[in-house]
């Protein structure tokens, strides 16, 4: 596939993340407009509420775009998703008959503020990157016991907290928590000292599954509405003390950031790629009927307060051992009902090389090898004032399928109690 | 406190779970009525939607009771909760001036079907009963390592799944899942073979906390709207294989049952009691300013298909090492935003004696000591057709504060794939 031409000129650049091939979904507001659904095209946002009101797009009897979330569209199901995309291409393609009607409904991105694109029903985070699991396991349990015995058989996941999933650009208040130094007699309560990121891709579940009824990997793929960048902020010192025996809890509950734009499965279709070779065969219910990962280049920048952003990680989504449809099939395998708006974090995406590691825990090897962040500064973990930004794009022949960015700046912990 | 007299005669029995002292909140429907909020009084349900429409109760400008959940009432906050209770006592007390107006708005419980009383925002389950944690730890790690090092310092919890919280009476489909026998080379996928209950009390969060901002234990107590019985159905074989390193996931995700009636903090006030003596001092942010557990008698019955119900466990909520306000304060300690409708499971409530154990895992000691369930039958874990029922009531001077029951019958697993 090559670049699809749009009458929106800024969408025809090889460098825009938002060509006609992409058409990602977000929620935006301006000084004049209430929060509403919008579609990115070049450096503009197509106001979907206005388009619906003007009769340019009609997905359902009642309006679905004049609300600050895409959940209503999700609930219409995959046929409606396909119809929407086809109509958007028709309206925005070079030579479109409706250009004069649509043009006034485009809002410059520079005038818009992005909000959360969905109401997150529930958030689940996985641990499905082999390099990450191996790195962390090696640090915590030694190289010989790095991967838990179940790891090659199940995409290990845990339920996270939906109430603190926030959109890119929202500040992150450093969490307080209980920690205990290995040589201390008693734990202490106070600000996290080992604050970290996890570079992930989030899959958004768009259709429901019935309680009591598993779904296949192929069905799971069809259930996914789209993908976002996701930063699973992590408090490593809180995590180390709390996570046995029932898993991470407050170490992850304080914040999870996502990119404002949901990139659809349709836009990513040309970039499908397979999970790596299986070291052990999977059980049939987790086998993939085809390629279900995507070739998406990812990177992370760190900008100290008042400083310059430096790239600290470059990797690719195709490094995952398990795909989102596999994770979703596992999630529903017990009969767990899945809901439109469920958000599944891929797990940290690390590659084999040191600069491909998707967390500071790995990049600084547990703080033993601080990384150079320019200007004479180093980092083992995140300091107050730092801005961490995830970047992601699939790279086509003369075009990008971009996610925008997923950024957060760290503010000092609140005093408590 | 003694029995408060009502003009509803069935509410004046020493045996009713629902005297005027109680007034628990539920959602009901009948053949004639859409689902709506109701209050239990004796063997009747006070139709709150009808009462609001008749102008007998006015909590807010817009109606809050003509919906199938109590979340709107929760969001009005503790002053409104107090006002509601005071008004209900006024309307239902012996000699009430409004008796003739209220009487036609009472629906016989026998004619009603109970539904979920709230929209569960998120579900969190704790592990805060010392006897349970010690029993399970002893079975899995030996008596010397029974309690994890953090256990006496934090109420250990993990995020559960809200989409599968269901009301008492809903059938439970036996979950499928991946398991691996200790001596097997490979895991298998199929129906759970070690299906279990967990006898718990659920606390319902009624007011929000702000992201980034912890709450004190005293504030947490004020945030709690009420309590329910809760059965955290558990697939022990799935759990054993999946839970390292990130905690229980599919072993718990398939179903959690709650009682239909929410018993308010106000109704339980006379039954406040303290957590057991601390073996180690807690850090200040988790210290309780007063008694925050309740003296609530609890029991579990098992009824095989076509058989008689036998009591398999008798215990008390006061056995918990951590109270719900302590759990909630810990939950918010990282700055995790809490939401009206959040449900916090206490963790399994076991006492010191064998018959006080709140799970079959403990009662049958991991299947090594099957329990007698009458009629020549024994159980190590739950079989298809079994009905498990939780019962609970605080016992006052001549009156009960009952929760009703929390029951579920097991149906066979679905065939998959």
C-alpha cells in the first residue's frame, strides 16, 4: 500500500502521522466546542459531531459522536466500524464531492485539546514481552529462573485500575507508598524513589463477550476496536515490597497514560506480522490462525525539566511473544465477560539489545548502570520535573500510521498523612 | 439498642433479617414493575421509585430511585445518606402519619426478583484474614513461611474483575482454564477440577477520592456506603498454575456473587468491634482511630443437587486482621482514585477452628480431608449441581441486622474450543 491522497493537503506528507490511510479516533475540545469525537487528518481534526449533525455521517438512529467517548461507536460492532471508515475515506479523499461541505468542519489540531478517547471499562495489563520478562526475571530471580514455568504457556496478565487511566499530557503526581529496604527492620511510608515507565501498546476491546463463554483467538481479533500507546507508570520500590503473593497493586494503580488517538485495526492491516517462533507449542485455544502482531516502531524520550529531550529506547511492537488477540482469548478463557471499553496493556515492549529496553528498570539494570540523559545528567529512575514521552508509528511505503505521542510530566508527591 | 417497632408487622419479629433497624438497599423487579430501587422492611420491599414519584421522599432535584442501581444515591454523599435513612425510619416507624400513603407502595418480597443493587465500578479483593492466609500459606509454603513478610504491614489486595460480579441466585458456569499437574510435562485446557468458594464481606465505596491524593482510615470509613455478603468463587487448580508472579487472574475472573441487599454503615453501627491485637505496629497511615470491624455472624451451606443443605462453615467478620476502611486507605495510598460503586472484598473470613474456615480449600485441607455433606456424600471441592449459600447477620438485643443470602448453583462447563 502507498499513500492515499486527501484534499486535506497536510495529510499528504510522508511525515504526517495522520494521512488518509490512518484516520485515528479521538475526543477533542476547543474554546468554542464541548468535548466530542473527532478524526485526525493531517494537522486537522474532523469534527464528527458536526458531521453527524450535518447529515454527512449516519451510523445509528441516535447520535453517537456528540459525546466525549467512542464507546457508543464501539457498541455498534465491526460492520459499523467498517462502514464508518469507508465513509470517512470517501469524504476526505482527493476529489471528494463533499469537500466544500466537509472543509468547514475541520478544526486545526493547534486549537484543540485532546481528552480521553474512551470510557475505560476495565484495565488489564499483561507481561507478554519475552525480553522484558527475561530481563526482570534475571534481576529478581537470577538468569536460570528468569521465566516463570507458566510463561511460555499463558500470556500472564493481571487486572489493573481503570479509574486512573489518563490521556497523554496529564501530569503524574509521584505516588506515595509503603516500601522496605532489604536491610531494614520495618517498612516506611513516603514518596516512591524508583519511579519508572513501561512502554506498551494498549488494545481496546470494542465488542462484548458473554459471561461463561470463552472466545477463540480469531474471534478476539475481530473484537478489537483499535490500539493506543500506553505507559504503565510503575513504582518499583512499592512493587518489590507488595507484589508477593497476589501481584502488583498500588505500584501500578496511581496512573496509566494513553495516547489520545486510537489507531484502528483497519489502518494497521498492512503491517500485520507474526509473533516470534514458539519455543514450546501453545495449547490449541491460544494458537494464532494468522499474523496478529503489527510492525510498529516505538521509542521513548526523556526530557529533564528545562532540558532537551533525549531518546532512551527504540524498539518495535513485533518483539512481543503474545499478541493482543491471544491475550484477549486468554482473558475470556475462564468465561470472564469482556466489555466494550476494556483496555488491555501489551506488557512492556523490550527488544534484545540494551537500547531496546522499554523501562528504566531494564535500561539502568535496576539502577546499577544509570543512563546518560544529556547535559551531564544521568538517570536510574524518573525524577520530579522529568517528562517521559512514548512515540509510535508503523512505516509504510511513503507514509506513516502514527499514534501521536503519549507524554507525562512528574510532579512531586503530596505530603501524607 | 433494641428492636425498633414498625407498622409493618413482619418487621417486628426477632427473626426477620429486615427490621426497622436495618433498612437495607436493593434493586428489584416484578412482573408489573421495571427494575428500581427498593428498601427491605420485614417481608416487604418499599418501592422507592414510587415513593419518590409520590413526593414522599425527595433526595435530589432529579429522580434517583427509578433506575436499577443505587449509584446515583451514593453520589449524593453521606449527608444525603443520613437524611434518607432518617426519612425512611420516619415513614416506616410504628405510628407514622404517612402509613396509609406508604402501605400501597410496599411490594411483597415473594413477588419480587432481586437484581444487582449497584453498577460495580471496579472490584478489588483483599487477603486480609489472618487464619485464611496462614492456612493457605501453610498448605502452599509450609508453616514456617505461611505469612508473606509484608502481610502484617499491608492489607494485601489485588484488582479483580467487575464485569462478572453478579447477584445472588445467578447460576455459575464452571470455568475452563489452563492447569498443569505437578508431574505433567505440559499443561492442559479444560473444566476446573478444584472449584471453591471464598466467604467474604464486600464493602461498597460510596464517595470518590481524588487521583493523586491518599485518604486517611477515618476518611475511608466515611466513604463506605454499605456492606454485602460476597462469594469470590475460585478455581484453585487454575490459580495454582497462573498466579506466579502477577497474582490471580482467570482463577477468579469468571464470577463473584454478592447478596442483593446492601446493609448500611448506620445499621451496623451498634455492632462495631475492633480488629485483633496487632502483632506488629502498623504505620500511621493505616492505624485505626476506632473500631472499624463489625460483629457479624456468617455461615455457609452446601446443598447437593436434590439433597439437603448442610452447614459447612460458621465464622464471624470480626476475625479479619484488617478492616474495610484500612483496606480502602491502603487502596488510595498511592493516589489511586476511588469511585462510587467500587467494591472491596474483605478476603476470605476464616476463624481459628476447623469448622470456621471460609473456603473448601481450607475445610478439606487441600482435598486431603474431604468434608461430610450428608446423605453419604463428601466434598473436597464443589461439584456440578451443588448450591453454595452464604448467610450473615449481626445479632442485636431481640433483633437481627441480616444480609439475606448469597447463593449460586454450579452448572457444567461449556465445551471449548
